[in-house]
C-alpha cells in the first residue's frame, strides 16, 4: 500500500504498478494535486503492463501538482492515451529535476502523446532527462514530452534515449508542440527514428528555440531537421544559437537545423550552424533549412560545414532571404 494513499493498493499481479492520481478509463481521473518531493530517491524496477486501453500510464498517471527531484527506473508497456515515464499527463504544474531510465512502448495508435518524462500536458518542465528507449505507435513521441499543450518554458532538459515514432512525428525533446513560449538550453544525443517527421529538439510545430543542439542521428520521411522538423503555428518563430552535428536523413525537405515551415508563418534563423551529414533520397536537402515556404523567412549569420547529398541541394536553404 502507498504512504500517500494508505487505503489504496498500487500494484496488480499481472498489470504491475497502478499509477498515482488516475488509472483506467475515467477520462477526468482523480489527479494528484499535492507536491511530490522525491528528494532524489529512486523508484527502481517500475513495471507497468497495460493489458487494456487506459487514459494515463506512468509512475504518476495524472497530476495537477508539482513533481520534483524524482528518479524513475523501469519498463512501461502501454495502451494508454497519455504515457510518460514519470507522468502520463501533467497540467498547470512544475516538473523539475526528474528523470526516467528504461523502456517505454505505447502501442495505442489513438494516443495523444508518449514521452520519456511526460506523455501529454502543459507543465513547466525544467532540468529533466531520459535514457533508454521511448517508442510509440501514436502520432507524437518525444524523449521528454510527447505532446506539449502549455505556454510555459521548457529548459535545461536532455534526451539520451532512442526515440521511435511508428506513426507520425518523433522528437528528441518534444514530439508535438502546441504551446511553449520558448524551448531553451536543451539537447539531444539519442537516435531519433520516425516513419514521418523527425527532429532532434521539436518534430512538429516547433516554436522559439534558443541555445539548443543535437548530435544524435535523425531518420525520418519528410520534414526532418537536426533541431526542428515542421513549423506550423500562429506566430512568427525564431531559432537562434542552435547547432546540429548529427546525421539527418529523409525523403524530402531535410535540413541541418529545420526541415520546413508553413507558408503563412515566418521563420528567422540566426547564429545557427550544421556540421552533420544531410541526406535526402528524393527532394530538397540543405545545410540549414530544407524548405522555407514563407516569403519573409530569413537566415542570418548561419553556416554549414556538413556534407549534403540529395536530388536538390543547397548549402544554406531553399526559399529564404
């Protein structure tokens, strides 16, 4: 039994751990609403095996409260809408100095997010890291968070895990970013693989990114970049002081820093560089940006030292000023 919930058994013989603050098919769940202070203690040998579809999966299922200084080691085999190593869903709270080391495999194709730390949510995420393997059959998979929906800053996080997206987008830090004012001081050194878009930092709908880098190998189909995959959001975007030194490979719109952006939103790339090998099998391959679709997008003070292979290649980008 749990010291937090003394009248609740948190382990099932076949399913493993019952996550704190929400389990099962109750969409709203109960949610954890206190402050979980881990004091750098380890949760070892965590085991979750969701034999049926659920809404939350992780050490903590759903939280509105802060998760601090928590180390989680274990394996999660999920059929959950929101799956994370530390927390499945985290809303309007702080997740700080938390880590996950192990295997996460979410086979639920209709899931929102699968992440090494948080599956889906709006929490401010600071100084967290993931090691091991994070795999999802859903749209958005990330080394730190699968789908981010908040407007806080994600900072000082890193990913060393192999991130695999079997359906759409996979990112070293974030799979899908629907919010976030800024992503800063983050890095990825893990291998990122996706059947769709992929990137070292944010795969889909990248936002303002500053002081981030990637050295891991990135493999995807279209819209593949060392830092950002595809930019599609309702504001102008700035990516500054970022670099890529990992191999970036895909079919079309492949870039050392970003893959491409939407036609209606402008992107400014400033003080970025690429040293990784960029390869496109059937389209644009560029040292900085695979394809900048908006006419006002700009690339300034950027350079490429990497080898570029492809049908249509450019040292800097296609479509920029």
